[in-house]
């Protein structure tokens, strides 16, 4: 898990990509995971070939 203090988390809520959103800690963690996964996928993957070429 995370070793961030409550103060660090509060600072991230105010300045992070979801600043101003009223999120529970679970929602915040979920969005952070989605955000990091999306960033990794965008960086690592090349444009997909057309899969719907019937």
C-alpha cells in the first residue's frame, strides 16, 4: 500500500490531477491506479491495427 501521511494525501487532493473533486480515499486510489495504468499503456503501446476489418 501507500506510506503517505494524511497531510501528503490532502496536499495531492488540492494540487493533483483531480484537484477540487470530492472523492473518498478509495475513489482517489482507484483513479490514481487508472491514471497510472492509462499513462503506461499510452507510452508503451503503438497505435493498434484495425481489428474491425471485416
